[in-house]
C-alpha cells in the first residue's frame, strides 16, 4: 500500500530542545516536501527536495533544516525550537505538476 | 503565482450532487488545475487535476471552462464522508515547477443527512 508515514504524530517539547520529525515514503518518488498548517494562515511550504541531496527553501524555512540522504526519507529538523513553531506539520511526496500524497501530520507544541 | 478564488463555505444534502466553483482568471497556459481536500484531523488528499479538458475519476469530475478562467469540482453523490475543506490550486507544469502547492482558505463543505 502506498504510504507516507510521519513520526512522531504528537510531540510536546520545550524551547531550545532539538528535535527531528521523520518522514518516509514507499512510492519511490523523487519529490518530497514539508508544510506547516496554522489557523488563518493555511498550509505553507517549509522546504522541498527534488531529488536525493537536492533541497531548497519554501516560503517559511526559518528555524528549520532538512536533509535528503536517501530517496525514501526526508526528515525535518528543528535545531532550537521556539513557541512560534507550534504547528501542525505535513510531509508530502509526489510528482511536481501531478498528484501529491500527504502524510497524516505531526502536531508539535513548543512551550 | 496565479491565485484562485473559492466560496468560504457550501452546504449540500446527502446523496445529492455538489458543484464546487473556483475562479482563476490569471491562470497561465502551463498551469494545471488541482483539487485537494482535507478531512478533519487528516492531511490533504488529492482529488483530481486537469489542464484543459474535463476530467473524471472515481472520486469526482472536473469541469474546466473553455477560457480556463474557472473550473468546477463535481461530486456526483455527496456522502457524509465528503464533508471537508476543498482546495482549488494552480500548479505550473513548466520546467521551473517546484511542486509547491499554494493552499488558499478553500471551501468548507458541509453535508447534511
């Protein structure tokens, strides 16, 4: 079954404590990306990756890092989380101009 | 990036057809029209996409105006499970395409039993 998985699904952490949200896909897609969703602001792209070792900034990259060492994984790293990064995060994979598949979401709370 | 305009909310009765409109008057020739929906507590889900011709799949139909300045997502028989936020999104198919989907506020569809 085609899947995008994210871990953890829920996380409460404190300001400044480094964390990583993992994303994995089994569809052999080259394209992967991260979005955050906030009330009133909708979904906004954080980073995207067109292929292994190729990543680029989306609209709201500040405070985030990503890496793409293998095709199936695209982790999102928050080196020093702050309360304004409290949000719902979605990983997506797919084919550019064609359909994209989203993960189930990770709800992050930074206190 | 070209913008889309959708009504904030719509209501439908169960088992009746639903027509969700979208205006995109500044669409360019390489822009695909995508529809996604987001059910409560879930990630966005691809529904359908098209370029110029009307499209049908197992979930819905997409009717595209001849001048491509508007489109309509058609759910042929709404069910309670179709209650969601529906997003109409333009995504360029050109060589500079980054795959970024620009989500607006969408249309919240309420389905009444």
